[in-house]
């Protein structure tokens, strides 16, 4: 259970960082195949 809680904290920190930089974080999940976490960040100076 502790391991799952640590991942939740890590994802929370990542989401906060990415969104404050103007990016987006999302997850795609398929039963039996696992989950894919993706994010975008804007290009500097664009």
C-alpha cells in the first residue's frame, strides 16, 4: 500500500509542475494491458 501512495504523490507533483508550466498530463488505460502516462509541455519562446 505504501508503494501505491508514493506513486500517487509522485503523480501529484508531476501534474502540478506540468500544469503550472502550461502543459497537460493524461493517462490512457486498458484492462489487462496497463496504463500509459503522457504529458505535453509548451516549447520555450513559442
